[in-house]
């Protein structure tokens, strides 16, 4: 730890227990660390390690079943007289704690959509803490709130004040959360996984904003995260926690260059790197031992370039009608969510689709699955025994086809019914498609559990009794129950810790090879896509802007949007720091600064032109000619 700086917060031998029936489970055991004034300290560890419950204890918002059983949380703030206050000893509902909470200590929560009330305007939610902690009239409060909204990047704060959360993008909702936390200029900001749900470009904007505001307001920050790339770019100090205990702490330089504890080293190795060559296998903290039943094995594995594509997508288009101004008033307009998208999926390959939220990635997958109807285009499927245009299927033919394509969803909890046991979840696809007898379906469920490395003895449990990684493995097992030809994975690891992410990615790679699966892998994390995908399509605003083999795309990205995505990735490397973007105005279209060869509008049509073998970019025809002669 850095010496010489006064401590804003000091946690000493903190112990927290959770009541379970008649006993207590100690989830935080003797934790001690410090947060110097004006510094950022990162608290790093997996889900369940105790990170968030420590933050809740600091803010005095522990759940009723949790209790501080020992230790001290000493907060020394000049604005409160400079004398240390032991937060652990305060009445959490008393006036002293209420004055600190939201006033001098504030928190940004992980998921901005669920943290904001959908029934109240953004401005009302941001100014709530201001009204509680300051003696202001309505006009003064609104003026200060609009100033804060402008500070966090809202181009039109007066309009933003009256908007509802559903009218904002994920990045702008997170900016509203930051404004809410900083409206009273706190001394300490606790940021609990503030960018986990965000795309890389929006994440870079939010991280840059936090750094800028920290310098302007002179506050300290406790950054809770499992993303070591974020830690390397944001923190001066690092505290590594494992199962409720601190296993290593020190400066970011020491932790990243000379990690001492095996757990810290394992976390470092589990991160898929964007610059390194594609590893055969990620190093996970805990390996998944799985068994491939003989009935599920296939004769061939890997991509087969000579065979006809398993699926051809041609000219796929989908539009939606939305309100032009507010969801309550305003004219309607049509938005092209998917605009003339074409690609092939080869048998045995993993085809990656990357892009920001709203780029059309998930919409494409829903159109392929026929979960949504396309406005135009063809989806041609050919597995050797079945050839069809998926868009033309109806009734029994469509139901029969659905066995051939299955999906693994993003959120492993909400995608599983909380009222069904794992056995019923895994049997359901077989029952819907009338596959096998009741006894055979139960046997298949046992085999599927072994396939994803879970014990068949867990079949009678409910989803809430599993960890996030285990729930995602159950989701994978359900998707494989019907032995599909094509498996669509829609952001399957974005909600998981880096160590659990490595487990799931390794499992998917093994299953692809051993079952001869063809996969479509959708993600905004380019490092993850690089590890799993053979070819990658980059999408922006409903169009594919670049398609290339994975190795080619990362070595020779051509389109300016692809380059932007690559430069926005935070690396877990102190020698490769992220260049935070300047103040971002969402009204200005970044495409206006692109080379005319890539810029929408103007003379000449944009289309996918070939720049090398298997490498296509959305540009004007002259671009390929200019590149060939360069």
C-alpha cells in the first residue's frame, strides 16, 4: 500500500455473518484494508467472495439476515470534523448514518436498469439525495441536477431530466446512476461492477468519465470488479479477496507484475487476451470434468470448408416502429434493426458476431431461430438430410425444424424457470418434441448433466441452489437435449466472473469438437470471441461492416468501427493502458469522421467488398481497387 497518504476509510478485522436457520455462516472473515484520500482501491474476486457485502456494510445497507459480528469500519472525513467515525458501530437507521449514506459515501450499483425506478423521471431520481441532504428549493435542486447531468455527459440535460430510464441506452442509464451517486459530491464513491453489463466502447466512456470526475471532485473510490482489465486501467491499489478473506494486497504495479498468491496468479491466467495468439485452452481455476455419452458423439469435428454451408443468410432485413421523441408523445418512425445482412455458417465452425448493444446481433439470432419474423431475405438451412428456407416454414414443419437449432441465453438465472427442477427443465424439450419414453427422457437428462460436468444427483434441485456458472451449464445442457445441428450462444458469459467464464468457454470449445457442433457465438467482448470463433462478423447499426477469419481480423482490421472496438478493450496489462475517449456526445455520429470510402451517404453504394481471402469490409467498390494498387 502507498504510505504517506491519509486514510479516508480504514477497514479493520471486519467480520460479517449471515443467519442460516439457527446458525450463522461467516462470509467475511477478518478483512482489513485502507482507502487513501483521492485514491482508487480495487476489491477483486469472484462472485461469492464477499466483495459486495463488504460494500454494503460500509454503506450501512446490509440485508436483514447479515450482521457485522466484529471489527471496525473507520471513516475519517474533514467535512465531518476530521474525527474517525466507526460505521460498524452506528445505528444503520440513525441520523448519523443517514447523513453519511448518499451524502458523504455514495454507491453505483451493477445493473443500471434494475437500480433505477421505471416509474420516475431521471431528474427526480438524481435530485432525491440532493433534496434529502441539502436545504434547497425545487428550482435550485433542478438547476444543480441539470448541471450534474451535463457533467456526466448528457448533451441536453434539461430534456434528460424529464426522461424515463426506458428511454435511455445502457450507457446513458449508467451515466444517470453516476450522476445520482455524485450529486452531493461525496468523499467516497463505491462502484460495484459499474461496467459489467456495458459494451467495450461504452465501458471506456464510463471509466474515463469516472476518472475525470474523481479528479474534479477530489474523491476516493472503492472499485469492486472481477475484470482485471478495468483494474489495470483504474486503480492505484488492489485488494484480492477469496472466500471472505484477503489473500493479497498491494499497489497495482506490485500485484500485476509480481503476483504472489496462487489465486491471484490463477485470476491473471484466466483472462482471454486480445493481443496473444489463440490459446488452445484458457486456464480456469476449477476444471469441469465432463463425460460425452456415446449416443451423442459424431463422426467429424472442426470446420469443413469443402462442404456446403449449414446455413446461408441472404439479404436479411428487419425494421421496428418506435416513437420519435418520447414514449408518451411524438411521431412514430421506422428503424432498421437489421439491414441487408448476408453471411454463411460453415458446418463444424464457430461463427462469431460482435458489436455494441443495438447493433442488431441478437435480432439476427432471433430471426434465424424464427423467434421473430424478418421483413425480407432468405435463411437457407442444409444439414445434408433437410434443406429448407427457414422463413417459409409453418406449423408442424417449423416445430420439427426447431430441433435443429437451439440457443443458450445471456442470463443464466432468468432463462431457467425457478418453479421447475433441473430434471423437468432438461426433460421439457424432449417432451415438447415427443422424443423417447419417460424413462428414456430421464436417462437423457442424467447424460446431459454428465455432459456439462454436473452430478446427476443434482437433478431434483431448483435453479436458485446453483451458482451462476452452474446455471449456465444447465442452460447449455438444455440446449443440447435435442442434439441440434446449430447452437446459438447469445452473450453466454457476459454475466459471469472471469474464472467461471473460462470454465464455460473451455466447455463450449470441447463440446464443439467432441459433438461436431456448429456454433454462432454472439458477444460484445472481442477477446472472448477471438478465443472461440473461427470467423467473425462485426455489426454496427444493423449492418455487417467487416467479416474475416479471427486471426486476420485482429491482425489487420480494416473498417474504422472494428478498429474503434479493438482500441476500447481494457487490457490486464500495465504496459498497454487504455486511452480513454474524450467527452462523448451521443448526438454526433462517429461515422462523420470516417474515410469517405466507409462513410454512409454520399456517392456510390456501400457493399461488402473483398480485401483478401475470406476478408470482406463494408465499403465502396473503389476501396478494394485502391487497396490492391497500394
